[in-house]
C-alpha cells in the first residue's frame, strides 16, 4: 500500500543522530552556504529550511531538485568538517512511503529468553543484503497475533518510488531472523 507522499520539494539526507545534532546546531550557516553553492552553479533550487526526521535531515527547497542539485547538496554536506562522512548516505528524493509486513516470526527468539525487539529488527535489516538501498522511515512495529500465540507480525515503513518498485522487489522474499526464516 502506498500512502500520501511527502512534498517533492524535500531532500532527505540519511545520517546518524550524532551528525544530525551537529548539522542542526549550525543549520542557518549551512543553509546560507548551501544556497551560495547552488547559486554559483546557476541552479534554480534554493534551500529554505532544514528539519530533523527519523532517517536524517530534511532540506526543504523552493523547487523540485534534479539529479545535479542532489549531487551538489551531497558534496556540500560531505565537505562539512563537523560531519562524519561514514554515516552520511546519498540524498534520495522520496516520492512515496510504503509499508512492508514481515510474517512468521516467534515472539521469543531463543529458548524463551529473548523477546523480539525493534532494535534487533533494525540491526537485522541493516545487515541483510536484500534491504540494500532501503531507507526505513520509522521504528519497526511489532504486533503479537494473539495473546496466547508466540507469533508476531512486523510492520516497516520505507521510502519508495511512486511506482512502488522497491516494495515489489521485496514482496515474497525470505530472509533469516536469527534461526527463523521469515517472509515479506
């Protein structure tokens, strides 16, 4: 299912919390400098503001950015001295948000000692190759099927392209969560 898309005038730059904090502390300076760089290449796009979200920082622009603008913004962000380059990804231009449903997961993972938690799911998704180029929008939601059953469903919200091609590639794929094979 595809939900209402964010504004196409947003450039989302995925990065970790430490980089987000450093960027926001001097955001007005960075936005002014970024606008100067965009103006020097004679781009029609200008950055109006910046805000923090789950995935990283979001730069709101006056017009829809094109590929060249995204590359300039990426290069500018990576040249900021206070930002750790290893934790900054290429800025995508999101067009829709889709959700994935992961099934066949036991609530207690190992000998009834370990409960499945959102942090475990995030780590597994980050390390699994089938989730390459997938940006998770929010914390995974874990829902127990029935109070007496030991099975859960996990819901993930991801950034997707308007045609839904990222989601379509993942549907009916299987992967491991610890010793269990799960299906999307």
